[in-house]
């Protein structure tokens, strides 16, 4: 995930951390509050299990994921913008640092779109991430990068830098590449900064048929629930700041 204070705050204020803290508070409640404490602890445990269910996580993600990019929607686009999703700073096999899995799948889809459309590419990520993204696109996918942002730390920063750079080059309409769950917030920010952003989403998680296993809690689904809730909270926070 991107490295920023907002993501650190979300890790504390959303499941599983918030629910674990509530459960601990309930268990350690003083004797006079023991009944209330047990209710709080039990409620937190139930919510933690619910947040770990695939059926819950997928339902939340489904509220965020846009339709897959259709061929006609590409018409009129003047550039492709690929958003970074964070670094992996424990990649010993890559000399210590490389992009994380989120960023890599965005780069892969961005490279595909670049080959199919011939449009110029911009990459925008956090500290050092932009250079890593450009290097991977060039060396591993054979796609040259025309514009690089290696300083932005938030989605809002990404949008502001991209708008300033691309509009100066006469570009108004872009194919915006990011994870499907991140697209609503990213698209709103790019359009708020004056760019027409066509959703070119990748990394879909919720578009799968129901299975009985969706009723079995697991750690991956808990993570997906946190991702979805963080996006809704982030959208609300951006709305307040606007």
C-alpha cells in the first residue's frame, strides 16, 4: 500500500485493529462494567468474523468497482496515466526495493493499453516509486514513459501533478489505470483537477460467482474488507476537504 499518514491512520481506525482494540477494552473492563465489557467484546468479535467473510468483503468491493473498460470508451483519449500503488522495500532479489503487487498489475494493464492504442504514458507514484515504475515499463514491458511523477504521496497529489503536466501539453482526456476498488476516488480527483478521466480499471476482486467458500472466514477477505472501508472513508474525507 502507499506510504502516507492517511494510510497509517486508516490501519488504526478500521478493522481489524479497531475491532481488536474494542475487544481488548471489553475484556479488561473494570468489574462494575463487566457486563457492558463482555457485550462490547462479543460484539467486536462478531464484527471481526463478519469482516472476514468473503461474502461481506465482496459485497463491499462490488460497490466500488466500475465496469470493465469498453473499446468505444478509449476513443478520444490522448494519454494513459498509471497510478502507483506502493513499493516493496523488502525485495532482496531486486536489490532491496521494487514496486508492490498493486503497482505491478497496474503497470501490466497500462502496458497492454499502450500497445493497443499507441498513446503516450505517464506514471505517477510516491517517493522513488515513479522511477521504479518507468524502469519496469521500459525494461520489462518495452513501453517508453513520457512523463514521470516520483513525488506524489496521495491520490490527490497524483491528480494535481498529472493535471498540471498534461494540460500544459494540451491533453484533456486520459485513460486512468488503477485498481478497480480505487477507481471511484481516483477518477473523482482527476476530474476535479480538470482532466476527463476514463476508468481503465484492473485488479478486479469482486466479479466472481458465489461459492459456499464465501461463507468461510479468512484473512484475505478481512484485508479486502479493510480496503473497501478505507476507500469509502477516503472518499468521505476528500469530500469534506473539498
